[in-house]
C-alpha cells in the first residue's frame, strides 16, 4: 500500500514556516503501514509515531512500558508507507536521560528507521542542542508529560497556577532557543496555551490546549473510535468515527455466515 504520491512531501522547514501562515497544522498518530498510508491520504501535515502505541495498540497502562526497539519497529512500519506527511517519532522514556551521546545514538536509530525528526518530552535544552547539532530535527513537548506520569501524580492539567504557568512559559522559550522546529503543548488551560503560542516563533501544536495553537494533534485510535466499548477517553478527544463498531459488526457477520454455511460461496472457492 502506497500513500498519496501526488502530494508534495512536507519537510521540517515547511512545518516551521507555517507559524502564523496558512491553515493550522494537522498531526495524527500512526503506528503501522496501512494506518500511515490512510492517514496520509487524508492529507495530514505530520504523522507522529507516538509512544502512545503502548496504550493505543499494545495493551499497556502507560507509555513507560516500551523502549527503543518498539519505537524503531513502528517507525519503520510507518516509513514503509512512504507518506508525503512529515514523519516524527517519539523518543521513548529514558532515551534522552542517559547523556547526550546516548540520546544522539537513540535518535539516529529512529531517523534510520524512517523518521524525519524526533519528539522529546520535557525541558531538555542541552540534549536538544546536541541533537540539532547532529542534524536531527527536534519537536518539543511540554505541559502534561505522559512519560512523567508518576512524578506529576497522574494525568493532570498543567499550568493552572501562576508559578507553574511561568515555568511553562520559560521552558517553551528554552526549547525554542535550543533549536526545536515545533512544540507540542498538552493539557494546559486554553489561555495559557494562547500566551505560549504567541510568545514563541515556532509552531505550537496543541492536544487539550484549546483553539489558539498553530495546529492540533490527536491519537488516531481515539479520533476514529478504534477501541473497545467503554474505553476512557480524555475530554479533549472528539470522535469522528466508530471504526471499532464497524470491525465488530463485520466479524460477527462473517462468523454467522461461516456457522450457517454461507461462507465460502461457490464464487469464493477454487474449482
């Protein structure tokens, strides 16, 4: 399966130039070749190979359960779709915390696997500088940091008080100055997200950060409803489909046809 080859490939400079220009950026996660191809056909700007694959696909309770090998595997699968969208891959938990040399090595693995840039959670300007200096584009990620869920005491909105808000504003400037080409801002009050977006010269892509950001991102499985009934979804998720129900209904129909002798029909068998 190939992605839309008629579309002009989107590059890091093209994403950076969308700050204050053109329609808001659209970023969606994908973790395998078919979903990457379909998302790309929809015309998204950025495909994020998120460490959210841990919870959305692999059945873990949080993103801490996976490492470089899993991220490399899924990045390679997305890359094989040859999308026109820019592919950015998450640096998993601890991939940036064992020193700059290890961080560069880990990021290089994701670039070799098929990413055009990496995303780093947290305020790590020195690591960002080393990666950018090595020719590896970096997208930042501030606000709620799923990799720091234990330290943050759960999945909580960040920056509600003035001290926390001031810290987030300062961190946004630091990661911009360190060389990030864009910044994800997760689960912060809309007013604070608007302030941060206006204060930096790089695109800010929001998730649970209100409408004033330069773009928006959602997890594919959340927005298309590809999850079992009763699965909890965050307040900021809007479901645009119910793929899970479609799959269940299709399999139920197949099972009934098999049990009642309607599948395979003569046209579906070899003579």
